């Protein structure tokens, strides 16, 4: 039986899926993964209690196989209400569960929660592989150019 649910704490205990895809690609060494897991633990302990982070998981027989995370920040109000912005991270489904509509269901649950939390908009960065899913859910490519500068990095 496959279960889909909103979670606050379970992912902290079973966070190996967070680094699995990168580890499989051999982007990080075992040492780096342990550092990342510690940083994730610290992050979760800070942001889960404050409501700044939520996660959605799909599992079967106690094994998590699909995730989507939402971090929430409050920007200065632009209207009479606060202006909450969500950013989606780590939408991931193990290969044997892909192409079965599971990531769609996980993302639909996440977006419903964003609506309940009165989040004004949700952003994400997509791979080409995930672009169709996000467009199907209503995401659009904005009319502005996204830019970034890495602080503390020399050229």
C-alpha cells in the first residue's frame, strides 16, 4: 500500500533520501554526505518548529520513495496581508516508482498546503525532465530573468 502524507518530523529521522540522488551520481563523497546530513538536521530543527519548512512524502511498507519539500519565507507586505513565498526543493522519486503519477500527487498535496497556509506564490527550479510535470500543475516561466551571485566565492 502506498501512503502519501504531510510530515514535520519523520524526514529528519529518515533523511537518506535527501542525499541519495547526489550520492548515486557520485557528486559528494561519504564525508560530504555526513556533513550535509548534519546541516540538514540543524536546518530542520530550526525551521520545522517555526513553520518555515514542510515536507510531503510517499511511502510503501515504511520506505520513503518520493519527496517534495517547501520552504516558506515572509517578504515585506505588498498588500494588506503578509506576503509569504514558498520555494520547492528536492522533488524526487526513486526510478522504479517514476511515471506512475506519484510525483504529481506529492506536488498536488504540497500546493494544497501552500494554499491553506495563504502562500502568495511558489517558485522552483526545474530540470528539463521535471518541466512537464510542473507546467501540468500550473507553474509558468516568469517574464523576468533569474540571476544569482555566489557570495564569498572568488573567480
